[in-house]
C-alpha cells in the first residue's frame, strides 16, 4: 500500500481522494461507523467551495454572501467578493466526500489505529504496512501524541457548542454576535435550518450562553430545536512539526488555533493535496514548508483577533473599528474568502 490515511473526516477523505487521483494505492481507516456529525460552524468559505468543486464535490446548502458582525446596536457587513460561500450540514459534506472516495475505488475500513511503528522504508500500523501514513485523526489526534509531536500550551481553553434550529434563515451572511464572554456564529445551512455555534472560555450550558445574546435569542424564540447540542474542545492544539519520519499530519491533527475565522475546512482541503505531493515526491520536508505557507495568514490573523478580543472592552472596540474603517474589515474578509493556496502565494512546495 502506498498510503494509509487514519481518520475519515473531511481532511482524511480529501487526502485519500487526491491520492487516488494521483494513482496511489490508498486505504482509509475510520473508527466510527457511517456518517459522522461534529460540533462545527458548518460555513464553507468560497475557497473551500472551489476546492470541493475541483474534487467534483458540490454540496447543497445555503449560499453565503459574506459576514456580519453584531454587538448590541452596532453591526457591520462585508461581502466575500470571491463568489459565495456555502452553509452546509457537516453530515451532508461528510456523506458526499465519502461517496466520492468510494467511487474512486478507495477502501474505507472501520478500524482504530493503536500501534504505529516505522522504519526507513515504511510505516506499520497494527500489522498493516504502508509506504506512508497520513494522520487526519482530528483535534486531539492520538497519532500526534504517540509520535511525541503534541506540544502543551498555557492559553485560555476555548470550547465550542453547536445547536440547530428549524427555521428559515433571516440572512444570507454568517452572523457573528459578540457578548462579554463569548461569540455566537449563526450559519444558514438550508432553506429551513440554521446552525448556532458558541465559542467561549466559560464553561456553561448552551442555553446559559444564549442568554448573553438577547437579540439572537429573540430571533430563535419559538423555533424548534433540530438535534442535540454538540461540543468540541479545547480548540487550541499545537504540534511541534507536521511530519515525523514517514508520517504526515493533515487537518486539525496538524495543529489548530481557533475556529474564530471559520477556515478549518478550507485549510484541510488545501493541506490534503500538499501532503499527497510530498508523498509522491518523497520530500516530506516540503510538506512542512508548504503547511506553514498555507496556514500563515490564518495563524497570524486568528492569534491577533484572539488577543484583541480577550477582554470585553476590546471586543466592543473591535466592532467600532470595523464600523469606522469598513474597507479594512472588507479587505480582511476578502482575504479569508480566497483559497488558502492563493493566499500563500504559491500552492506548490519549493525546492
């Protein structure tokens, strides 16, 4: 086998699809059966929509024209400019990617990776040998930890909570509502379904957090709850490197700052072909370099926003600046909307 991918979420499935199209013998292991849901904002940036289209994957959902920031009476809008994004249920996206992978002849097994060993010629995972291994096993990647690539950090621990409501979207934008201790991200994902995700360091119930957003709570009043609350976190995860021997980390497993900018899926879709190119070339160091280029602006902007909004007065000041300098807010949103490989300059590894 040329490549074993551990993790059957969007990052792992996109990697497998790129590998199959490049002619590699690839297999995916995913420990969970069927289509997997996850606490996710479910908004695809235009760059992610374009990356999926290049793979022949066209998810249905709700077009997103831009982003709106809301804090009490203050609000500011910015359009994507690079075409619409897409609000889509995580389960829908997962199902479409899985169908594409299976149609490409990739084997998807329900298996858990427990023991990883490697030598100069390949990797052995629980007795199965492959020339290379991609770990796309998520935010708390067991493989990242097993390889000694997990790096602790002392930043405040942020978590995410998400719930769906059965009502028609009132906007074609992702709305970001700011409160004292949290942000709420409202994403239309269908003509009759809205997702609300809360990001915060405060450990409270979803309903307790929703009480901090009176305008949003009023909007949702009377709407039916469509499914349970799902949680994820701590969000910040740091990896000391993206490769170890013949193993590459892709997606959230490679390190994650925060969901603040909504770029998780877009970055995973850009990392997937970069990892496959490194495997084919035999130059895994090129993947580390390309990963840094692909994620540089995301890491810089997310760190800056987290620092700027850590204290409540700064949250209010940020929205005031966005109102007074709308061109700056629009330029930032336009940058986020572009494909990650375009933002990095060159989507190809150097050297």
